[in-house]
């Protein structure tokens, strides 16, 4: 048993969770398990069906009774798959586990925990007193879950069987003249065959899930009793320590070599030694253990913020109790209910009106917007932290820009030009800039306005401004002059 | 690695884990709910008899029947932390697939689609879909984006053992610390030889063998439990 190769996540689970894990196992290995089940079942069942071709229910009953026999091969294959060994169906067929089969087909056929007990017989190959003792240890608190597994899988089998049969019946064309029931309501031979085949199919389909659920329950118990998860974790720990040591010695050797050849300065080598990966991870683990980081908080429930903990959520509301008491005392049961219909109607109408009113109130915002035109968005006064009101601009913007530029106040100069442009665009072209827009979004809004020269200009200005504002790249003076001319041409008030 | 774990990573790199629940527990939960609904409907039908079978009583009864059939799971799931009484009994609950609580909308979708899961009879379609995806979601769950997960019972704090704690000689990762604590707390269930076997794996850490190693590990575990 090599736990490193274990294909399921070993951790302690509740019984129901173990059963769910079994279903996951059956899902993952469904093909080989199903094939194995069918292969074990098919030859004998085919013979039985031929023998009892006039009353196939007998064949079905015998096949059903032999279930403990069919289930062994899938279990055997699963036990190999569990440790990542690929057991071919044929190969396991040759080592068919038939030991101790007789009791399982006689008195133990009535066992209600077969899937759970099977591994002890098939895989551990225990019998007699040893087996009983082992089962006593294993069963523990999981008997009821094993029982539940058996019961539910039996229900699933019935469900799948009748589901298939019913679907077949629905989709059989009338013209085929295959009657499932005769005129007395009894099953015909065709009907018997249909149900038999459906039941056999259902049996093979459900079997992998049933036996894997039991197997997972068995595994879960062993993980619990033998602490497989702890063993895996301990082994990983040892592995980690060992690889840390080899890594650090390897690093040490390489650093020494580098020092000898004189490729690395001695200071650098020391730094590398201080911060190599293994010691760093140890250091990190050490820090994480400390008071500052080593805090863990377990929160297991969703709760609203500031929800008072004292509220007893499961208590019965007081008003309901009072109402029920009032109801009991004041309402007389009588057969005269001529008025009741009216009151009921009134109640329903009031309820409806209340609901409608509530909905109207709840969605008053969206509804108001639906009706009229959406309210005018307020003209923004500040974009990207720049004041864009017309009042804030100097009378002659280009001159002011060039003056600031001359004083080496590059950022202020271009900022003025940019915000003056924005202000003009809002004012003159009524562009609906919003405070949430980015520079590029503003530029594309300008483009959408459809004046090509204007949008070209604004794109250039935006690019230069962005480079200065965010990239700290100062443009050439000629470029700024060019932009100022552009501003006078495109955006100033005077006619050009 | 086969597991029933469902993991969601939320911003900040925090992983939220949940265990998805398969058909068997859900079968029992459904059966319990079915019984409860059956009892309620039975009582209501008795109560409606004096009102007249076809008159007001009949109509009232039908309305209630409709409401109970369709709203019973929805109301419980929305207002009772994703649990109907049956789910509560089995310790499972419904939750959105990003592990937030179910809302009215998602719960309605998942329960209205029961009709589809029911086809062709008694939830065969639901069973088949549940078994054909990794998180055991039936069609309604897939449509609504919900999961059924098991509710973790808050573990009872194990009594802190009365032994002298010992700091580990070497720093350990958090998972390693928890497994040493596990070793301490689960040792009553483990046989003596098995404990020694496990402790011997860590000989490099404890520098002890056999029974001494076990004791040493217990002391380190006590230290990780907070004893000083």
C-alpha cells in the first residue's frame, strides 16, 4: 500500500460525505467498473435468459440473487485504481475473487451493509471469527450510513428500471403492435421481457455507484483508524526538509565555486546566502508562526454586518402565536360560509394591491426614468481634477499658455490649454462629458461629434497632455506653439 | 485527486472550501420534506372539509396546495439559510455557486425546474444530471447556478491535554502544524503500534524513536495548540 499514490484526497469525512466521495469515484472510473460488472454478469445471464425465455422474470430473479458475485470484480478493479495501478478488465477477470462466495450467496445475501462489508472479504480476504472481529471495529458509527446506501441504491435501481421501461413504452410506435399489457391488464411476454431487460440494465448501471459508496465508507473508516492523512502529511514534511537541505547545499556549492572563479563579488555571494529559497521559506514559516501573523479566525456562518447576535432566529414570532390564540377563541367553525368567499376575495384583492403598491414603491427610481426623458446630466465643473468652468479661464488662453511655458511651468501651461479646450467643448459644442470619463473617452466623444479637424486637434492635444501629465515627458516648444495655434483656429470665440 | 471539495477563490487570494453533497443524502432530505408536506396537506384537507368540498373550502384548499407545493422549498431556502427541514436534518444546504447565500430568484429557478428534473418519473432526469457533473448539480441547480453543500458543524473544541508543551526544533508550515495537532487529538483512536509508526516517520524532526517519539510529538502538538 503506497499512500503517495492514493487517488482520493485522504481526510476525515462524515459518513454521508464518504458516500458522496464513493459516487465521485464511481463517476471517475465508471467505464472500467461498468464493463467489469457487465462482463461478469453477461455470460451466465444470457444462458439464464435463454433457459427461461418464456418467463424471463425467473432469470432476472436469479441474476439479482447473484449480485454479490457480480459486484466483486468492479470492487477489485477499484481497489487497484485507488493506488493508480491500471488493472485491465481482462487481467482482473483471470484473478476473479471468488473466495468465500458461498456464505455471501446464502445467508449473507440478506445483509443490509453488503457494499461496506465486501472489501473485508474481497480485499482483506478475512473469514470466520477474524472477519467478524474486523467488522466490529470497522462498523463503528457508520452502520446507519451503510444501511442508507443500500436502501437508496435499491430505490435508484427501481427508479432507473421503471424509467427505462416507461420511456421504452412511450416511444414504441403503435404500428409495431407490441402490447405490454394484455386486455386484462396483465403483463404480456413482451412486457415481461421489456421489464427484465430494463431491470438488468438498471442493475448494472447502479452497481458501480452502490459498491463504490460502500467502498468509500470502508476507506473512510480506515483513513480514520489508521490516520492515512497524517501519514501523508508527515511524509511530505520529511520530503520537504530533505529537498530543502539538498537545495541549500547545492546553492552553497555553486556560490563557493563562483567565489573561487572570481565571477561574483564576495558581498553578492553573502547576500545570496542570506536569501536563498530554502532558508527564506523557513524564515517565512517562522514569521507566520509569530504573534503578528499567526492568527486564525474561523467563521462558519454567513451573517449580516452589525447583525445583533442576541436575536434568536429560530424562535416562533410572538405575533403569530397571539394571532393563533385569537383565531382559536374567536373563530367558530360553522357550515355557513356565504360571507367567507367575499372576505377571501377581499383579502386576496388587498394582498394583490399591497404587493403591487410595494413593487411600485420599490422600483420607483427605474420607473420614473422609464416615463420621462432622463434628467439632464449636470454639466461637470471639474474633470480629472481640472477646473473646466468658463469663468476660470483667462481671456487670452494661447498667450497665457506661452507665458507660463516661458516661465518653465510646463505642467500648468499645458494643463491650462487642455482644460480650456474641455471647457470650450462643453460650452460651444455641448459635449456631455461626465466626471467619470477618462481622457481617451472624452476624445472619442469629440470624434463622435463628427468635425474632423476638431477631433484631430483634440486627439493630438490629449496625447501630449497625457504624456506630460502621467509620463512626465515634456514636449518641444514648437509642438506647444502648434497646439496653441490649433486652439485659436478650432476653439477660440473669434471667427477665423 | 478525487474529492468532493468545491473551491472558490475570492479576491485577496483566499480560498473558500465547501463539500458538495451527492444524491444519497439529498434523497433522504427530499423524503423528509415530502413527509412534512404530506402531513401539512393532510391536515389542511381535513380542515377544508367543513367548508364544503367543491365550494370555498375546495378552492381555498387548492390555492394552499399550490402554494405549499411551489413555495415550501423556496421560502425555507431563502429565509432559513438555504435549508428546508429535511436538509437541516441531514446537515446540508443550498448555496449559490460562488458560495453566497441563495436569493429569492435563484431559489425560485431551481425549484421551478423540479418539474424538468422529475421527468420521466420520480426525478430520473435529476439523478442522471447529478451524476454526470462534478458538483452533483441537477438541472435546476445548473440553471440557477446553485449547489448543495454540507454544512460544517462547528467542531467541539477538544480538551487541551495536560502535558508539558515543547517548541518544535524546526519551523513548520501551517498544514504540517495541523497534522501534528491532529496526531495529538486523534491518538485515542489510533493503536499504539500505529502511533509509533507515524512518529517514526518524523524521526528527523523529533530526534526520537518509538514511544519517546510519540510523546515528543504530543508535546509539540500541545505547543501548537497554544500551551506555553
